[in-house]
């Protein structure tokens, strides 16, 4: 017993990061309590008709600026990029559902090659995914009414065939969910950061892929105006009309001071929008 204790203490001293991480999981308030606090406390209690919002875009589009604006709205806390880590769970759910639907008899018996699959539940899976997402995005604080994140990798992590399906899946995790597509003039987008390091051939290929993404995004927003909207960086920075249109879709009151405050803050990579409401001093990513 004493040797085991000494070994444990030695391991903790050698791996303090691991020790702090383990302590964090033990001290984390339960999900139900964080959700209750979020529903009761004004900073996280909002008026939007959506309980989740996802900014779908590509790099250097101004997404950090837009996310900053959304997080200033009452009841919103929209997180940044995360390599789109939840997306593979959509494929897992599809396979789980396929296994649960199998017509084979006798799956309750160990003699069946599909033993136990009759007890699979996509409803329980969705609840587990939702809980995992909340624990990753909001581990130690009250859960706001409207959660979500922005991600720049949709354009190459999805295909023509599964684009709409994956969007509907991500919004189904915490219903009702909304999609905000953000695009920017591609000449400006590809004039900085990693885009300029591409070879001419690769730039042509990736620009074609971005144009295809923009086409799919515009088509989805047009077909689903009840929960999707297409916003452009240029229009958002030019004046407050684009922000007003966005607020109207989200079901929140537009405030000019919040809009101007956001444009006055510095976000990620420096950039100067043309004709911005704050004289072109906004920074974005």
C-alpha cells in the first residue's frame, strides 16, 4: 500500500500537467448544475430562439470578428476553432443507427454475431454527444442559452454529397440550431497568411474549392432561411445593416453600441476592411 502511494506521488511530481487535468475533471461541476445556472443567471440567459449557433466559413474570412460580435449578444458564448472535432461522430451515429436497424433475429443472445446491437440507441447517443460537447466547450462555467463555435475547415472536411447532412447533424445536437455562413472577397482572403505560401497550381485548386463551398453555402442558406443565413465580411463591416439582419434571424435585439464596440476591438490577424463603420481599424481572422 505504501509503495503504491509513493509511486503515485512520484508520478504526480513527474507529471504535474496530468495531475492538474485529473483534478480538473474531479472538480468540474456537473452538467445539469452548469445548465441550471446558465438558465437562471442574466449573463448567460438570452432571448434568441436558437440554442446553438455555428459559424461555417474558411480561413481569413473575418470569422473571429463575427464570433466576437456574437459572443457580445445576450445569452451567447460562441467558441473558436476546434479542428471540427465533433464531425466524425456524425459518421459514428450513422453506423450506430444502421446496426440498430438490422433485421437479424436473436441479437439478444451471445450466439448471435450481432449480439447486443438491438439495444443501441441513437437517442442516447445524441444525449451523450451533447453532454460531451458541453463538457468540452463549457467545462467550468454556466452553460449559456446559445452555445456553438466557429470553424474554418468545413470547405474541405465535407463533400458535395454530405455537406447538407453534416450541417443538419451538427444543428441537431442542441435544438434548435442555426448556421451562419461567412464569406469574404476571395482576392482579399487569399492575399495573406498561409494562402500566399501556396504554389500557383495549389492556389488555383484551393480557390476553386472555396468557390464551390461558397456556392453550396449560398444554396443551403437560400433553401433554409428559418435557420441559416449568409453573411459577407464586407457587408458586416460596412455598416450595421448586415448585423441587424443577422440579429433579426437569431431573434435578438440589435444594439448599435454593441456592434460598434465589436468593430473597435482587435481580433486575430490585422486587417483593414474597406469603408468600415469605425474608419477601417477593425482586425479580423
